[in-house]
């Protein structure tokens, strides 16, 4: 096993996964990455459906699904199996952009942040979305959200819809 190091002001962490070398949003406190970890955390019931690509077993820890559909990038399959809606976000200092819109038919939302290195991590804190301002072109498909009004004004000034560009 490879071990990575991360130093903060007061602590040195030993990390088993290079994912943790990326900056992780505070809202992802539980650091859940695997679909089964997330389902168990949310106390979602095992799926009654079958999919050839994934094997679900249930043990004392809850659901175990192999391989992990999130790692495999099979988001639609995961949504179908567990009646969930998987949204994916990217985050930089000033903006959060939704890069995947989850299933329109399922209401139970699972929000993930895509880290700089491509890893996905579950947003445990619902406050993550508080006070985010939407782009004026939201209805036309721009999914950018900003923390401050000033930043949003800057974005709005240069945001063009496909219609305006062509
Ligand atoms: Zn925009």
C-alpha cells in the first residue's frame, strides 16, 4: 500500500488515497467516496433490482456493491438501482458549477463534488448550497452558481447562451 502525507498547521495526516491531496470542501466532512458508503450513511435500502455489471451483497455493515458504480462512472445505473438522483458539482474559490444533472424521475438527491484530481466525494453538509446565486442564464442551461453578488455580476456580464454565440 502506498501512503501519502499531508501537513496542515497543527497536524500531519497519513493518507491511503491520493484523492485526499486535493483540496476537499469543508462540506464533505465524512469523506465518503463509494456509493455503498453513501447509501449506508443515508440508510437507503438495498436494491431489489439486478444489473449484470454490479453485484450487491448485504452484510453487517449494510450494502456492499462491487465494483463501485461511481468509480465506474455508471451514474445512471446507480440512479436506477437505488431510485436516487446524482448531481455532480465542481468547485473553485468563487463558484460552484453543476456539471451533472441527476435523474429527472428520482427525487432523492445525492450531491457529489468533483475534486481537482477527478475523484468524487459526497457532500454531507446541506448548508453547502446555502446562499448560492444562480446565473441569469440558468433557465437556458448555465449551471454556474456564485457565492457573492459581485462575482455573479462579473460572470453575468460575460455569460452567453448558445443562442447568443451563434
Ligand atoms: Zn452563466
